[in-house]
């Protein structure tokens, strides 16, 4: 018999999986992406979560330039998310 997971348990498993994906090998990026998970993920809409998942697919060097403000994303949704993450308090 397979055990049924509660919605809360499924959410926690997904959050752990995402936290692993947020580990980029650059402390600054790890902190920024982790901050979003800690403060925004649970109340984010499905569409906002989808944008975050797309952000995680982006190469580290691009993310670094976007978050440091050296470049902007050509995708308005990604750029808006980058800006909102940059504004989260430490």
C-alpha cells in the first residue's frame, strides 16, 4: 500500500527540491534566491511560481548580471521578478 502525502508534506518536499535548485555556487545568488523561497514562495500565485521556475533555468552568469543591475532581462516577467527579489530586505 502506498502512503498518501498531505498537501503540506508535498509542499515541503517541493520546497526542499527548489532550495536545492537555488544553490548556484555563488553565495550572493544562493542568498537572493533562498530569500525569495523563504519569504514569497508559499503565497505566490501559480503564475508567479512559474516565472520563478523559469528564472531558475537561467544561466548563473546572466542571473548575476541581472541581479547586480549590469544587464536586464529581455523578458519583462523575469525582469520584474529580479527587481522584486533585489528589493527584499536581507
